[in-house]
C-alpha cells in the first residue's frame, strides 16, 4: 500500500468518525435531550472537523509543497507550517 493510499484510508476513518458524531447530535436533538449534552456533542463534532481539516492540510503540504513538488519548500519550513496549522485548529 502506497503512502497516498494509507493517508486516504486515515482520512476516510476520520470522516466516518465525524459522521458518527453528527448522527449522535441528530439522535440527541430528536430525543430532545439536555442542551448541555447537545453542546458537548457539537463541540466534539467541531473538534473532529478541525482534526480532519488539519490532516488534509498536512497531507497537502507534504505531498504538494514539500515532497516531489515542482517548486519545493524547505522541509523545515514545511514542518513549521504543519505545526502552525495544527496549533490553530486545536
């Protein structure tokens, strides 16, 4: 399995987790559960989406800006950019 295929599987697993979290929000709203619980579920969804976005951005940086790109950026700069993205998406 290539690195690209492994990354794709990883992203799809994250997406399925977010979908499960959204299903939990829907069940909570349908059952008219406590607003505090619904807010906690929504916060989990937001965290999941941010994590997915971070992974997609990291993959983009690694595969399109650093490794094998026509105009590569320095590997140190790529790592700094990835760290920055992860810090802002937490």
